C-alpha cells in the first residue's frame, strides 16, 4: 500500500445528538398514523411468501447484519438496512421520517447494541409495534455495556447471530421453517465457505503474530484469527469513540513501529484520523505491511461475505509478506 486515503476522518460519538432525540419524538407521531411506503429507507408490506407462509418485514440498523438477515430469509423476508451508505457513520446517525415509518411496520428488527447504535434503540422505543421481535446482538453474545461493540468482526459471534436469526424466523413464520433451515445450511456450508476457510487458514498459519491496529474494530477479528494485538486497548477505544488518544499511548505505538515489534498494521480506512494516518506512514516507512478494513459494507451493495473475504485476503497477503510464510 503506497499512500493513505485522503478521506477525512469520521469523528465518533456514542451519545445520541439532542437534535436527534427531538426528531425521533416528532417522527414517532407521524409514524403512528402513516403506514410503510416504498422508497429509500422503507419497505413495502407483503402478506405472503413463495412457500405459502408470510413475508417477514425486517429492519436492520446496519447493512452488515441486514445482508446476513436477507440471505437467511430468502424470498420469505423483505429486509431494509437503515445504514446502507459507506459514508454514513453508524455511531451518530440521525434517523429520518422514512426510517421511523419503516421501523413502525417491522415484524423483526436487528440492532447491534453495546452503545454502537443508541439511536436505533430510541427509534424502536419511539415506534412500538405489537408482536414485533427485536434482536440486540450485543445482548445475544453477552457483551456488557462498555465492551467492544464490533461483533460483526467476531467470527464466533457472526455464527451465533446466524443461529438466532434463523430461530426467530421460524418462530415468526412456522409455515416456512423447513426453508429457513435449508437457507441457513446453504449459507453456513457454501456461501460462507471462503470466509470460514480464510479464518481457519490464517489462524493455523499465523497464530500469535504480533500486530498493530488503528481502533477497536480490529480487535474481535484479531482474536478470531489468533493474532496478538500489541496496540494499547485505550488507544484503540479512543480512536473508535472519537476521543483524543493519550500521549503515552501514541508514544508506545510509535516505539512499536520504530522497533518493528508489530509485523503488520491494520486500520479502518473510514476513520483515518491524523494520528492513524501518521502511524500508517510510519509503518510504511519501516517496511511494515499495512492492511485496511472498513466499518460498513464496501462497496455499497456488497454482501457480507464478499466484503469480509476481500478484507481477509488483504490481511492474509500482508501477513505472508511480513512473515515470509
């Protein structure tokens, strides 16, 4: 990698903007009297699916979970992802009136949780729906408040979410339970095969390789790959949450790079702060290979597996370059 993208850094905030809270309150009143309509950010209700059951109206706060939900449901679901633009910041997104209408008509919702998308919790609370099933991923996988919210980068958590979504679909639409089981089996054994193979292959070949990273989004993936994260947790969290890292942490990372204690550096290209850009340049100058990941699906419209496989291949390539394996 020869240069750092010039895209401005996304500043994070786990607090919901005051203006957003007021907007949700106003939106809720509109949503209660308005049925879902077709168009951006909303879905059109359907009474029956191809298997004789019903089409489940699903709303996912983020498109990485939405992509999985759509593939697990096939023709039996209609999935709308609220965050579906690579330029949107899931931390500080402010829902629109269309988002409220869509949520009000949802039968199943998927929210990441752990403070990552607090706006989604408020959107759901402001738009209650009788009989709706809500999945909060952080609660499902046992991550407490203050923990690392980036669960879609944990291979183990991804598989746990797959199991839960399928189970919930079967409860909502029992008539199509057999189809949901088939879709899950195909997704896990065929669709995700390259993803699973890359994870197991990297872990087998490069376990305990010391690595550095720009923020906490990389931590669950590093754990899943068996890599040894040397970057201080406090620095990773600060960059992820949009706060200023300490001088001590920055000095520690600078020394790790200067001494080549890390074999590779992985950074989120959607959140390239000045500190991160400086570290990437320093790593490149020392001959430390650099790989990138992104917060949400890129390019827009990509599937979860295509996105993850591309990033895993990039990490595998720089590990091979760094270690000669």
